[in-house]
C-alpha cells in the first residue's frame, strides 16, 4: 500500500515538472501499460488519467480504503428520481470488452439498463415502476447508512453480500454500465485496448452509498488522446 502511494506522489511531481498545476495528479500508463489507481474515501487519488487510443491499458484498481468501492467510466451523469448520482448514460465499455482479473470483480449492468434508457415510452414506464419499487425498499437501509459513518456503510455491504452473493449491490441502486467492484484490501486488473471511437474526455466514478461516494469526490477524469 505504501509503495503504491509513493508512485502516485512521484507522478504528481512529474506532472508539476511538466508545467501543469502544482497539485494536479495525472496518471499515465507505465512501460507495462499499467495505471495504478487507489480507491479510498473518497477519491481515485488522481485528477486525471491520460491514455492513448489503440493502447492496451491495464487499470490496476486497489481498494486502499475502508469501504467497498467501484470503478466506472462513462459520460452524462444519471440521477435517480430522488436526485442521487447513479451511473452514466453512456458507458465507456459499450464498444469494447474489457478483461477483468479476477473476473468476479467485474459486473456489466449495461445491456438491460442502457437498453431501457434508449427505448421508447413503454419501456420507460416499465422501468420507472421497477425503479420506484427498488427505491422505496432501499430507502430505509440506505438513509441510515448515509447518516452514520462510512464504516457502517461498509458493514451493511458486507452483510448483504454475505446473504445475497456477488451480484448483490448491497442495498445500492443498480446502475447502468460496466463496473469493477472491490472490497477493502482487494485488487482488480482491468485490461482494455482503447478503441479509437472513445477519444475525448470521460468521467470516472464510484456510485456506492447511494451516490454519496460520487458526491464526496470519488470521481476523476479519463482523457483518451488520439493516436
Ligand atoms: Cu466509492
């Protein structure tokens, strides 16, 4: 853990030497194509991640925090009816299939949710109904967690995961798109060859805690440069 933090600090120095804002942390793939990202309360430890289209990049996602965290990339923030940040309208991984190690760390909620979002009124009403039911059921749990300290949030998640298995969202809203989820101390490697059609700026975020992680600053920017 200490080693990883040291790398981030070193990159910060490199960034400032390149003429960027002094406190701006920019991560780029190393010689092996790896970008090590710390996930904790509540940040990804970087202001910006820069990659180049055509490169094969491995995001090494390290949960150095005390809560379960997730890593999502997308555009156009989606909010629930109650105004909680809840994923992205456009998933970065719509046109590519990442490899996740271990595979159980990855989860793709994209097909179902993104389809509903793009479809017409009939699908929307179905979807709203389902979301409302979920929302009402989750509210009690989650509000309590939000008012308590993050540790309680974590306890909640652990308990739910134990009962329901890996696909359980631990009382979270299900959000569209591909995500990697890690518990404290866990690491996952997310490898993807960056397609040319994703050049531009993307948001990276964690939406755990009913969007409270995002609101608390657990987000960063991914910049995909043209080859
Ligand atoms: Cu988080």
